[in-house]
C-alpha cells in the first residue's frame, strides 16, 4: 500500500527547495545589477570542474575604493579582460564589472616585438 502522506511530504520538500534555489539566484542577479563600485583587482581565481557539466567558475577578488573586499563571479570573457592590479568599475544596472579605460593593457607593435625578442633571448635585458 502506498503511504500518500509520506510521498506528499517529500514532494512538498522538493518543491520548497526548488523555489528557494530559484529565488536565491534571482535575488543574487538583481543584487549584482544594483551594485556600483570602483576599485582594484586583488586576485583572480577559477574553480575547474571535471565531469559531465565542465562548468568552470571564474572569480575576481576586488578591493573597492572604500576599502571593502569581496569576491565576484564573472563569465570567462570578463575574467580574461583583467590582470591582478587592474582598476575596475561596476556601474549600477550593468551585470558585470569592466576595466577602467586607463587600466586596459595595450602594447604597441614595437613593445610587442621587443617582448618577443626578450622571451627568445637568454641574455639579460640591457
């Protein structure tokens, strides 16, 4: 004989757990969008997951201009834009932070050629 009370209790627990999980994700996304800050990237880290999903997670640890330190999860295409020490800005309404314009590392052709030559050379730099 089927114990309907036990079965309905399990189903109720599963439904409540799913609602809490979905609510948490929606609240976190909304909270991230409403944030705004400026600061500096302290560290970059990633969690590599092996298995069926292969979902890697990318994190930036940020120190804001106000002195607050926190970690934010970002997609890979945002993660690769930053280096440790870069200045970072997150505007209210944006989902993810962006590098400050003055912080973007760009090399001229001459600088790139010089770095390539140095990497292939065993001589110390002049």
